[in-house]
């Protein structure tokens, strides 16, 4: 039997792996667009982790991850608008 939130766990891991790869590419190329994409992928990972935490009734962890998601999302959006 599969875990009911396995889809969110997979999305979290895939977005983290892509964020690392794109982040390294952003450092090598010195491109802020790639860096902001990496930040968005990290934010998606935090959001998926908060959904999994909600399902396991870890409310404090969920709130922390949602706050981190919002801050990182606004930081990445600000970075794009400053370009």
C-alpha cells in the first residue's frame, strides 16, 4: 500500500534536486534568472513539506514551513522584479 501523501514527498524531493542543479548552474553562469528559479523550486519544496506535516498532525512544523515558503517566495519575486 502506498503512502497517501507519497505524491507530495516525490514533488518535494524532485524540486530539491532540481533546485540544487539549477542553483549550481546559476552560480557558474552568474545568472539571476536561474537563481530565482532555484529559489522558487526550494519554496515549492517547503510548501510540499508543509502539506505532509499537516497530514501527520505536526502543526508547529507546518506553520514554520509555511512562513519559510512565504518569505522565500517573496524574496524570489523581489529578485525578479529588481532585474
